C-alpha cells in the first residue's frame, strides 16, 4: 500500500484531536461541575493506570 510521507502521523493527530473532543472535553466539564480539579483527575487516571 502506498501512502504519502507523514500520512500516518496526520491520521494519528486527527484521531487524538477527535478523542479529546469526544472524551476529554466532556470529562473536564463534568469534573468542573463536581468541583474536581485537573490535578485530581490526573490522580484518578494514574490510579486506574496502576490497576491495569
């Protein structure tokens, strides 16, 4: 299969941007409503990562 140079990185970048819009933005919005800081979210993610 032939693809242009950098196409894979461009696709990954777009997927990451879409991921942020679909999941991270709503997560941060909900955290704000609950009074959860970004630092607390980071801790929650770290804890879950350690449990995997």
